[in-house]
């Protein structure tokens, strides 16, 4: 199962809010909603998040065995 827990830790570390991602970085509210609910996002979106947050993929998602 993919976990987005590192995403929220990265946002906290960098002092970036969801509001900033939506209104200043141009991410859709639906994307943030999908992350919050643990639903799938595209690799294109993952790439855009890495670019916007200046981080690695491992700082956004991680795999957890169930």
C-alpha cells in the first residue's frame, strides 16, 4: 500500500501549506484531496510535486506492506 505520510512531513519541514500548493503552485484541490484520502495520483503529478517541493519521490510517498 502506498502511503503519503512523507508528503505531509515534507510540507511541514518546508513550511508549505496545502493552500500554497493549490493557489500559488497551481495544483488542483482534487489532487490534494486524493492524497489526503490515500488514493492514486499519476506519476506526472508526483513529478510535479517533487519539482515544486524540491524533493525526492521518497519524501512524498512510501510503500508499506499490509
